[in-house]
C-alpha cells in the first residue's frame, strides 16, 4: 500500500462516495473502484459494504482505515519536522474547524504567505473542542471556530458572518423555489448537527425563533457528511453558504434564501489572552479581521 492509495481510501470513507473521492484526486470513478477492489484482493477481505447507501466500512475496513490514517499522519509529521529543520523562521500554528479551513480560509493564507513567504505557517483542521483544548495548552497560536464561546482566558475577534441557507437535493420539491418562508420547513425531514457541535445551537435558535419543528432523521458532526446526506434527498438542512460553493457549481445541491430574515453563522478568531504573538502572527490576525490599517 502506498501513501496515495491510503489517502484515496480515507477520502472514499470520509465522502462515502466514489465519485466525490475521484473528483478530489483527479481520476475517474472507475479508477477509484479498481484501486479499492485491488486492495480487497490483496488482503483477501471486503473493506467496504457497497450494498449500503451511503457505503459503510466492514470490520476489516475499520482496521484498514485506522492503519491508513496512522500512515498519513506519520508521513505528514515527518514532512513537517524535516521542513522545520530546514527553515530557520517564525512558526505560526493555526487550527480551524474543517468547514472554515476548507472553504473560507485559503484566500487569507495565500495573501499572508505573499507578505511573509519565509514564515512557517502550519494549518490544521480540528473540531471545535480540540481547538479550544490545544489553544489553552499553548499548542496552537490562533484558532478559528464557529459560534465562538466566551472564556476568561481567551480573546475573541470576529471573523466571517456566514449566510445560512436552506439546502436540499435538486430532486426535492422545494428546490424550485427562489426563496422560502422558514415555516415551510415544519414537519420536513431534517439533517442536522450532533448536539455537541456549536453550529447546532445556531440552527436550533433559528428554528425556535419561528416555532418551527422539523423531523430530524440524521445527525452528523461535520458539514461535509450532512451535504452528502442531503444530496441523496434524505432530508433538508440549514448550512453556511461558503461551504456550498462546489455543490452549487456542480448542481448536486440547491440552496435557497429565507424570506423571513437573513440568518448568519458567526465565526471567530480565538487566541489565548496571555499568548505572546510574533509580528507575523499579529499581522495574520489583522488580515483575518480585514483590518489592514493597524500598524504592526
């Protein structure tokens, strides 16, 4: 098993979809299927249950996934350590939740690296709980989260206010609407966040404000999985607009604004109050805040 195969298998499992993984890796769906089949032949066992929709791991597949993740993590750590040895520069460790890191953060990183090309900017994707823990332990310099919480040891700065839209499959009857009253969601099947995900509070507050009760049929801890469930028309959801760019471009999802008001998911930049930040790190925070007038 080589590293590319390990990454491919992990992406298939994460996306629960062969075609989406193929798109990410720039290969055909057939090539992905063949590589997975080759793995199963080599190990003489089934790794994925293709009869389930979405696909699921077998017991052997779970073991194989853990091994792949371990290999990838070790290689990434090795690459990072070698780079650090070869670069005598400032290091900034930034952690963002996956949805922000994948869909919103990249233009900021690109601009920052244009100003500070010699800075070692390490960006990781973590869940919110991990980011707070790492930040308070001093392992992370800057965190970016949704629905930032107040803490006596943490400074919070506003980042993006992400518009929240109704999201559905193009096959759903509501997909033909140009805008929608939130009361039309009453009684509809709904794909939501798990209870301990901060964005769940945001969506619950929106529904509660208008006294709308939905039928929650699935709950997940990340936006990517929610999108995959909505794509197969398992239910509706309310998601941030920046996370929908790819699906709206390809037409695999429909997103509809609400007539009642403009709903937003607040996101924030968090740092530990007693953290001493280098000049480059302070510039990065100002860049993320879109405040370019501060003299650093």
